[in-house]
């Protein structure tokens, strides 16, 4: 996959032997970059995942404490890092370039690597299926919800998609609504959100922290849109960050 990382075990004049995620084979050198150039290329193509360590991390317009604050990120939230400037990391926030201070972000060492042909073909089939579902079902069913449901969904959206575009926020909300309606998950917003093993921010306590203080207004708007039946991802029931199959919105994949 473009930009993904491999380990070169033997470098030849024209071809190099590589291994990655248990996959071994040969790649022509013209399709590889090496050394420091490879690190820069990987960051530009895939980004590097960082985890917020502060209770509330300010997101700024430029790499300076004198710059305007454009938002905040909550503890244990994940961000994709696409550059560095002095002690600052460049990220995407609400669809725009922004900065967070590096002292409060821990970088993940996990790299995106090769997948087998079977996995690749399965992901392509899933992507085609999800895209077809989205094109034929541009909205989800409306569900009845009270103010507590809206508050919970808004808090989850901030935790899972606070750095994404508004469309990405609505998409996360739509996944919850789709689950409520699916028959395969609990039939309430709270039941879906608190179902064990489903949402990391719930398990880590980040969700409860955001719920207690109240989610951002844009996350509330996205929650209300999703509860009203808006869905950019059709009937998708799952999503994940980084790379994967399905419908991509920002740095999330829905399937």
C-alpha cells in the first residue's frame, strides 16, 4: 500500500527483499524509499499516531503559545501527526492544520505495514459493499432521544472524532444510531455507548470526563444531526482510526 512501512532484509541493485507483518516478498527499488527519506515519506503519507497525555490539551493555530487557541483535546485521545516544528506537532483539527505541544503527546511506535492478498481483497470487497450501502442509503432512521441521549452522543463524538470534520463527527454519531436500530446491539443510545468493549474512551474514563463537563457545541450539533437521521455512511455499524477498509472520512474508516 502507498506509504506503508516494510523492513528491507536484502537490498539488491534493482529489487529488494522485504518483510512486513508476516508478509515476505520482493519490491522493485524504484517503488521504495530508504533511511531518513523513508521516515519523512511515511509521515507525509500515513501520519504518526500520538496519544494525548494532558487532561485538556490546547490546540493552537500556529506553533506558539501566543497563537490563537482553536480547540482542545482530551486525555487519551488519539491524533495523527503530520509534521514537527520545534517542540510542536502539526495535526489535523476539524479539517484544518493545527498544532499541539509535544510535551503532552506520546508517539505510538506502531507502523502501518503490508497485508496479505487475501486481506487486501477482503478489504476491497468491504469497501465496495460499504460504498454501495452509502450511495443507496444516505440517511439513517430517526430515533427518539432525550437530552441525556444527546449529551452522551455528543460526548462520544468529541472523544472519537473531536479532531475530525463536521461530516466525520456526524458519521460517528450515525454509527451509534445504526446500532440502536440494527437489532444486533442494545436498542438505546446509552446501551450502545456503554456496551462493554466497544468504545475505548468509555473504558478509559475519558468519555465520562467529557460528559461531566459537557461536550463542545459542534459535537452537540453533530449528535442532533445523527439522531435526526443524517448519515454520511449509510448503514455502517463500525469505524476505526488510521488505515482500514470501508468508507474513509478524514482519518476514520466506516464499514
